């Protein structure tokens, strides 16, 4: 668990100081491709249960890292967006009666 937190902190540092949004988007895409490939391999290959478990744990870590990257990209995007002065508005929804 601590290793995942260290990885997440490291990725956040990289995301905010060293890479562009475009690079982070590519990282996220690559991570998702890794997860999809691992899922396909697990589904098609005969392997011990311990191996499946290790692959699923690795997938989880990739997804957590991807989440961290997405959060970093969103933070950078939000910095560039103009501030909404009006805030949220309540929009009434009319329901059709049956």
C-alpha cells in the first residue's frame, strides 16, 4: 500500500512539474492499454490462481496511477479555465405525469 502511495506522489510530481497535458494523456492511454492487454491474457491463458491475483493487483496499481494522472491533468486544466462568477444554478426539472 505504501508503494502505491509513493508511486502516486511521484506521478503527481511528474505531472505537475515536468510534463504537458498531452504527455499525461498519452500516459493514461498507455496505462489503459496495459490493463486491457492484461485482462485479455488472463481470460485466454491457463495460469495458476496466484499469477492471476498478481496480475489483478498490478492492474489495480496501474489504474490508481492512471487516476492520479487524470487528477493532475484536471488540476492543470482547471487552472486555465476562467473562474465561474455565478456559481451553480438550480435548474427545475418538469416531470411528465402518466
